C-alpha cells in the first residue's frame, strides 16, 4: 500500500496511515496491490466508498468502464503490464475510485504505466484528481499505440511476402497478428467508451484541460480500435489467400505425380507383360531384344510427355 500527497505545491510519498485525506491537501492518492490480503481487507472495510464501487474495485475480472456516483466516479482502465506471462489477458487492469481531493487505485498485476504516472506526480506535474486521471489515460494510450502499430507493420511485411517464394511460412505470423489484434480489440473498444464517458462526468474536479486530455485519449483509443479492426480483416483475407496458395501448390504437386504415373503406366504394362514367366514370349532369345524394349519405352515416354505438353497439362518452361 502506497500513499502520495500533493499539498501546498509539493508532492511527497508518505507512510500509509488510515487513508484519510489531510485537511487542505489538493490530492491524496492511495495505491493498493490486490495481491496482498491487507489491501483487499482495507478496501472492503472502507465505508466512504459506495458498496457497488467497493465490489468493483476488488473484482477478479474487469473490463474498461466508467460509472458516476453521487460522491465519486469508478473507472476501470486497461494497459500494458510488466508481467504478461502471469496474466491470461494481454492488458492488465487498474481500477480507480475518484472523488474530490482523493483517488484510490487498485491493481492485481504490475502495470507498465504506473511508474511513469508516479514519476509525473513526484515531479509536481499532477496537482488534482483530474490531472491524475488524465495522466493515466494519456500514459496508457501512448504506451499501447506503438504496440498496435507494430501489429499492423508485421502484417504489412507478411503481405509483401505473399508474392515471394516460401510465402506459406508466414501463415503462423499472420495467425499470431490476428490473435493479438482480437485480444487487444476486446479491451480497446470499451476503453474508448469509458474515456468518452469520463470526459463528460459532472464533477468539478475535472477542469476543461483535463476533459480535453481525456477526449484526446479517447480519440487515440478510437484510432487504435480502427487499426485493430483493419488488422483483423486484413489477416482474415491473407489467411484465405494463403489457404488458396497452399491448395494450388498441393494441386500442382498432385498433378505432377499423376502425370508421372500416367507416363509410366503403359511402360509398366509393357514390361510386366514381357516379364511373365511363360513360354512363347516373342524375341525372348534375341540379343537385341533388351535394348529394343528400352528404346521403345523411351519413345513411348516421350510421346506421352509431348501429348501432355500439347494438352497444356504441363508447362514447357
């Protein structure tokens, strides 16, 4: 549990006491790590927060949302995490309860966006709850934007490889890009809605500049959502193209095998007929018979091959 205070134009981190905001302080920020039992116990016992909001703060599963209450606002946002391996979702959650002069944040993971916001707070750039919420929104969207752009760039590379030899090797990259786009899109779209709703809440701790930053973050989230939708559609189209390409390769190889089998079919019949162990086989004792049969097989094979070329079953090139 961590406690930050902005009072009299000075930011500081204080030892955690009881969570009460000192009189006259412009902003008291309390951050809780949900992996610690004492953090969950403190929030469950905090009666100044409405019960619905308390339950939402400690909920195991969340999605981006914004709910306005009489004395505050509940906000859930999602951003990049430091430990993606221990969370099934690509983005980790931060839950915020915001009221006049006090902000309570709660996480179950280690978000990448937390330390930059703490750094901005300690540098004196965050002076009230509106500044803090806007800082979270800006930092989350700025960190997430290049990751989503990288997915689009990876898909661009796969599209350029479609006309190159070995294009089928990129199908796993296409599937991976599509899976990541779907996973990000699941949270980016509701996050855009949450930020737009937050910019419109009727609380005076959000000033005009804060609302402008929130609308800008919402617009950035909208652009990311559009990019993810584009990636998903392009990946689906590329998957179809790769499937068609693979089918064409299989058909061409099957045709080649069939042609080879058809070339050797009459030859196999002839050699099988002459190889029977019965009396009366013509030229059985002639010294030229073996080479005569070989020459006949070569000529027959060439004739069948020429026929397939003229029938456009195989290419001359």
